[in-house]
C-alpha cells in the first residue's frame, strides 16, 4: 500500500458502492481500495473481476490484517446501523452512506451504542457539489448579510434538508414543519436504467414543505422525477437582508444606495477550441474563485466530485489530519427532519420537532 494514498475499504457492492469504486479508479494517485466485503460469493467474484479489487465474504475477513485507514459502508438502510456500530467498537473510522439508520428507533439506538470517541461520518454528497459548495461559501461570507430564508428544490428528503440547514445556518433547535404532496402528469424520462423505450405519461410526486427555525424560514420542494428528468430543473434561493442568490445569479448591496448584480460562473476546460481536455476547474464569483475543484485531473462529474470530496475529507479525519465534516449528529438530524416532514405530509397538519439527544454529541 502506498503511504501517500488514502487507503480505504468498502462494505457493499450495489449501485451507490460503485460510485466510490469509480472515483478511486479515476483518481489512482490519491485513492486505493484495500478490499470489498460482498457477502454473496457469486456477486463477490463478479465484483472482483469487474474492478480488479480483492473481495471477501465475511466480516472477520474484512477486519483481518487491517491495512486501510477507514471503511465505507454502502449497504441497505436496515443493515447500516449494525455495521456502523460494530466497526466503531473495533476502533475503525467509518464513512457511512445516508441515512445512518432507517427510522427514529434506529437513530436513537445507534446514538446510544456509538463509543464517545467513534469517528463516524456520513457521505452526504450534496453539500460538496461544486455549485452548492459555492453557494454555501457565499452565504457564509457575509456579503448577503444574515441569511433568513432559503428555498431548495435540488434533492429529496434528508439530502435537500442538509442543503437547507447549511445555507440557512440552522442547528438542532426546534422547528415547525408544514408539508403537502401533489401529483401531476409528465412524459416519462430517463432513469438509472437509461433512456425510456417509448413515450409514456406517468405521475410525478411533488413534496412541498415550509420549515420555520425560530426567525428563519425555508421551503423544501422536490419531485421524484427531478434527478433524471430533462424538463424538471433544480432551483435554489438564498436570501439575506443585504442580498440574495437565485440559482447562479447574485444581487447584493455595495452600500444602501448601490446595488450590484453578479453571478456564480462555472469554469470548465475543454470547451470550443480549448485543448486542455474536459474538466471542471471551479466556480468564479467576480474576481475570486469561490470554489476550486481539487480533483480536476480525474475529469469527474459534479456528483463524483462531491463523492470524492467526502472520501478525501474522511481520509484526513481518519488520520487526525483534518476535522469532522458531516458527522452522525448532523446526518441524524437531517433524517429526523425528513421523517417529520413525511409525517406532516401524511397527517396533513403542522408538526413541531423536539431537541434530540444527539444534538450535544
């Protein structure tokens, strides 16, 4: 194993697990996969042939002769908490897929089981997609003043809520939630399996919720077809007393009589006559690169850049070279709020959340 690389292992071999494998394959100078735990022997053989990485079929084999700095857990929801708890008790830093547990009972139980010094982070990638990361940095810069309202239509459930809380600066305080659900017809678009084979009208399901965190408010809005649809776009609004962000447009006051209109400009190479090859370089705001892609050499998609960022941050944190970035408490809170939003939608009435025990973790 190369000491200059971040060496990790993986539990799971599903669709999401392959994101981590692809990132490691595209950034071989930075990441190395030690082993992958796949309980099904036949699937383990196929996975090993596909990726050229050692696979094991038992947890004992996975833990044997440990040569990795952390483990990625990418398994079904109901299996996630058991693996997180077991590896944490073994002193292994964990980067778990979202959510860390499927329901409230699971979150509370896992909170109680985790050792006080456990290094458990969760791979919430949306915060690290380039444009989202740029908006978060701009929201925290003070140029817009104190952020008081956001609207997020970019991701479902806890993913969207993680963006809301980061942009708004909300913590673990009580919140009121009022949710609604709508259906509407749409021409079926692509999905995980690729393009549709014929034209078909399907029903899209849209969730809309208003959150109030004290004096701050947020609107969550997402349709189940939005991730792949060509005709249902994302929308982001961030408002402070001195300015706002609307998607990539920024309006703010230089002073109380001087408005400025600017934009978040995406910088990519490889367009037109540029011969550097395609890659995302960063996001520019006026004269500053407000976001820079440290993984430019890998020529990754925005989603892959975000996944790579979580993997990189975890590598530093596992070796005490960097801080915690999205820990169990943050992930548990976002999932809790998502479940309370679902409850409000189902019951058709306002829900008031409580301060949860992980808030002091």
